[in-house]
């Protein structure tokens, strides 16, 4: 997140006709239903998101519709779940959707899996953890590498990548690009190893 001071008197015009679009996704193929919400507030739009998703028993996302030339969407919660993420920001938006869905399933004592039956594994380093993988809303947090089909080489490489962060992050939290590039190489290897088990989400 970036934050900076703004001039409270610099606004040239005001609008009060915000047009929201709610997406609710059904089943393993994430079939989308879209609803346009007009003459409403953000509070009411979020309340309706919970209602139409049956209290987060379905994935959902919410956008403001840009009604200018060539209709566009400004995402305010989640993103289009049918589109594969291509950046860390998009992964974060997808992750927000998945987290509220999985938390609702955990609270209902249902299997903590995505609509397609896959588990959700997050990848990020943390202090005192050698394997930087996490399965939220389960007892497998952090992930027990013995429960995963990882070879000895992959476990060693993950351990070394995590150790590099722990050795530097306290004094210099901005890790070099080479560390992130190595992280994405490892992410692809982890995802390939777990392709029939989990969707892996990079968060580093």
C-alpha cells in the first residue's frame, strides 16, 4: 500500500451515482453470475455480496463500473476469478477471495478446499520456519513438509531461500531482485509438485 498527503480542496467535481457490479462464482469451473447494483452505497453493496454468496459459501468479487467510453471495472474487493493472476497484486486480490471462502468453510466444519477441490497453499518466508509454505484455516500451518510430495532437493532449496530472507530481513527488509527471482523459480516447482493437490499462491 502507498499513502501520501492530499489536498482536501483539490476535487473538481463530485458524483453520488456509484454503479457497482457484483460477481458470484459457482462450482469448480467458477461459472459467473453478475449483478449490477445502482442507487446504493458501498456498505449495502458489501452486504449484498454476503447475501448473494450465501455468507461466503461461494466466491465473490465486487467492482465499481466505469461507465465512460469502453466500459471498464475498478476492482474494490477481489477480481475476476476466471482470469489467472499475472502479478503479485492480482494474486493478493484472488487470495482475499479465497481466504474469506475458506474461512467460512472452516467455521462450518467443512473441508478447507477451494471449489475445484484443491487445497490453498500460500508461499512466503517467516521467522523460525524453514519451509515457507502455509495452509490457512487448518492445522497444517505452517505446512509439514512430510505431508507433501517434495523431493529432498526441493526441500533443501526452499530451506535455503527462506534462510536467506531470515539472515537479511531484520536489517534490510528490501530483498534483492535475485532473491525474488529465485522465489518465483521455487514457486513454479512447488506448484508443479502439487498440481493435483493444491493451488499455490506467491506472497513474497
